[in-house]
């Protein structure tokens, strides 16, 4: 019987996030103070007092979710995990938790990543769309058949939910063809651009430089990474997969299935929201799922 700790990504933020932890725990105060210092602006003020719009700024969103999730782990975890995973951005939180990265280096990388992804989004009109309750293989083929625009599978969230990512024209064409193929539930997502697609190549190149400057350590437990859905401990493998993640799909369904196959019987989500609890429940309702 093993415990898996999982950490959410961008989109989980909400006004007032982390304030309850900050008010109750001295560790949260210390973490928040260090984050404000490292980032060079008062992230705490935006998290605690900012509006929805304030929190949607990419330079704020990703550090805010990372810091909240890490605070939740440090303040609420009763023991250490046997394995960890994070959805997209959450992969950096998982690495701070299993000590593959220091909190400082993880936050610096998250900040670099956020700014690089925002810059990449501004180069071309792009986005993401979710396809619900439809055959993944058909969606994959529809995307593969579109060669004059960029559109690819981006998030394998659950057996009933696949997110696609690409240029605006590519998404419109894919959704038109998916509807003709029988898909009935699709919608555009309110995101800044085509995350986890080839359009994030400029961000990947910029993040590579930041990753090269950080020291990675052998963690105390494996991280199941988005790019491969496989456990990793070797720092060089972890580093490579973090870069691959930016332009390739988040294999969340496959990651959770592999964690269960490797003995996970309880999943604990640390951080804002409960999105991952719902996804894990849809992937395998037999496991125990908790939120912190």
C-alpha cells in the first residue's frame, strides 16, 4: 500500500488562495516571505487580495499555484510520499516535494517557465480545446491528418477527457472534423495559448538555459513525469523530461495508471482546487482520493 502525492497545474488558482495556510502556520509565512523575495514582487498580496484578473497574469498564476501547493504539503502532510506527480506546472511542485529540486530553484524555474510560455503565446494566435467522451484514437488521427496547421493532443486528463492544442485555425478545423466524426461535446478553453504543443518551442529553448543553471538532486522517491508517464529518479532524466513536457502532451491518465500498477492505493492532492481528485477518480474509482 503506497501513497501518491499529486499537485495541480495552471487553472487551479482563485482569489484568496493560500491565505488560510498563511494565517495558521509559521512554515507558510516563511515560504511566502521567501517567494516574495525571490520573485522580486509581492506575490502574497496578489494571492491574498488580488482579483481573478490579477491572478490570470501568467507571471503570477504559475508561481501562485506552485507556492500554494508547496505550502499545503509542508503544512498539512502527515508523512512523506512513496511517489509523486504533478499536472504540467505541478511537476515542478512534485520535484520540490521529493527534493529533486530545492524550493528556491523550483520557484525560479517556474517563474522562467511562466514568462517564456507567455512570450511564446504572443507569437501566434493559438489556444486549446477539450474533447469529452470521445475515442482518443479518433481524435489523435484527426489531429495527425491536419498537416497545414498545428494541432495536437495536449492533455490526456482521463479516459473521457482529451485536450487538444494548436493554432486557432488548426483547432477550428480539428473541431469541425471531430464533429463530423461523431464528437458531440467539445469547447474552447480560456487559456493564453497552445500549451504542450510545438508552438511552445521558443519557450522550451529559453527554459533549457534556466534548467542548465539549476542543480538537480536524486530525490527520495520517484516522480512520474508527464512526458513519459514513467517513474524517474535520475536527475538527468528528470531534467530532460521537464523540457520535453513543454512541447509534448501531458500523459496524466497513463501516469496515474502506472502509479496504481506500481502499488499506489491512496492519492493525496495538495494545492488549490480539487481537479486532480476528480481526474484520478475517473481514471480508477477503486483508489482512495483525498484533498489537502
